[in-house]
C-alpha cells in the first residue's frame, strides 16, 4: 500500500511485509517502462542500473539500492549491464519528509541510496533468495530476514543524512573507544589525546550522533558490563572493579538508578543467596574519573 506522492524521496514502512518474489537478474537490458501494483526493492551487486521515476533519475552501481512505490510509473534510462537482486513486496508505506534526526526503531528509507558497508547485506540477500526460491521457507522466515535488512539499511541511511555535516564516523569511533576501555580510567584528557579534538567538540558530536553525552554512555556501558558479570556469578566488588568503578558505593548508586534494583537485590532474584558475602565491610574509594 502506498499513500502520497514521491516528491519527498523518503518512505516510512510500517507493519507486516509480504514478499511476492525474490529474484536475481544478470543481464544487459533497458529497465522496462512499467507500473506495478506492489513495492520493488532492488540492490545492485555489480555493473550499473539506471532508473527514472517522474523527474528523478538515478545511476546506480555496486552497493546501491532503489525502492519503487506501487502504482508509480518508472523506466530505465540506458541499456545497462548489471547484476542485481530484486524483491516485490507489499507493506503499508507512505511518503515522508527526509528525517531531520535518527529514528532507529522505524524503517525510513529514501528512494535511492546505499547499503551499509559494515554489514553483509548482499550475503543475506543471497541466502534468503536461495531459501525462498527452493521453497524451504515461508513468509515468517522471509519477513524476519527482510525486516532485519530493512532496519539495517534504514539506520545506515538515516545516519548518513543526519551526520552529513559532522565527522560521519566519529560517534561510532568514540563509542568503540569507550567499549574497549571500560575497566580503565577515562577522563576528558584521555579523549582529547586519543581523538585530537577538544572534549567539548567530541561531546557535541557524540550527543548529536548517539543521543547521549560521553559521560552518560560510559556509565551506561559500565553498568551493563557489571550486570553481565553479576549474572555470571561474580561478586559485587569484582563487577564494580572490572567495570571501571573505583568507588564501591558510587557503583551501587549508579547500578540502582540504571537497572531499578541494587546488585544485591539482583543476586537474590537471579542467583543463589549468599554468593556475595565477601563484599561486606568494603570501604569507599575515589570516584571514577569519568
């Protein structure tokens, strides 16, 4: 189902995806002039594919995709030699304005774009195509596969648009740096030394891209890591220390705020009682410099 025009070039998809056909075409031809009653997703594996929709023209190469809405005429521009996957599907969709920020929990896609380079979308297409074409799987499997791919492509394209005027990958680089140094002291000097930018600049870029300050994300990831350690049976003191907290009582405060229950309450709920008696009598230390 499609509602609205195509002048905005972005679409919002909602609800179930019903796939009619998954195919792969390796050919040299001119894309036919046609109007279809369903959505079309195409992903170019190699070569070139040219498409015109209204006044919009696209010259697509390896790693590019196109989305054609139902009941909208489209045609080729040139005689193309190409290898491409295509999917014909039904879904509730409508034209929207290009997103101003990130909507990670929604599938928002432009008419033309690129698949993410950090994920193997093409391999997922090939696998799903093979399973579908042999009749081994039904709609639930296909739906889950394409839902996952759509979300990955959607997030990638939203990031690409939202971060067009900032260092595109810096937020992810900062996030990776935090993840790799969770148990170590982290302060503004360590970030400035590593990234060669002021902490204020780094924090502004990070907040724009990740929707969190650096300090908030450090605490969040440390608490998540501590939770994993506790669920593996480690003591509270061990979980605090190996998650980067040098102050035991500050850790307890952050954990309670982040998870809604204290580490001791978590142990009582999920782990055999009495496992953490070694924590009794610990004295507070300095606050972590995060």
